[in-house]
C-alpha cells in the first residue's frame, strides 16, 4: 500500500511539473515606452540609484534622482510588489505568483530564483505525512496565484 501511495505521489509531481506555467511566469516583461506609466508598487535605493517595480514585471531604474528612467530586463510578467537591496548591486524583488527575482547589477537585469509553482512542488516533494501531502497538493493544484514572500526593509 505504501509503495502504491509513493508511486501515485511521484506521478502527481511529474504531471504537475509537466503542466505549463502561467504566461506571467514563462514570458519576460515587455520592453515598452509605456512602462513609465505602469503602476509602481515598490521603490528602493541601490546605492545612489532609484529602482521601482510594479505591474506586469516592470522594473525601472534611475541614476539622476528620478528625472530619467530606464527599463530593466526582467524574465517574468508577474506583478512585483516588494524590492530590497543589500548594497548598490545586490537586490531582490518579490511579487505575485510567488516570484522571487535577484539582481547583481543594481537593478538593470534580473534573474528568476523561484516562483510559487516551484515552491509548491518542493513542499509536495518534501511532505512527510498525509496531512502535509494534502496541503502541498492543494497548493500545487491551486497554482501560484498568491504572493508567497515579502521583503523586509
């Protein structure tokens, strides 16, 4: 019986891993002059640079106190709700669909570190009892629709 349960769990994880990610996690933010009009949900300093993040994965940066803005390269279109820099170069952004991004160049380019689908699948794989597996499976089935993380200032 235990062997059958483990086989079913492995199949469920494999099926979920094969399921397509939402477009907001699979496609990069659009580079557009309209990005300057996107709603800003978070602003942070990276040294003297201002970095702003918001709707549809938009990240903008300014080296002149906000007079002129440049759009950053961002690998997702998920809304970004939090920014935190630990120095002039290294920072993180978190947002919808459980996305976490990292920059090492002061916010000019970003790399995805994790998203809610990956987090839910990791929880499912690590669940050690039936209650934990049921809760993790529910997270996988519901999708990455919730912000999982925030960044403390």
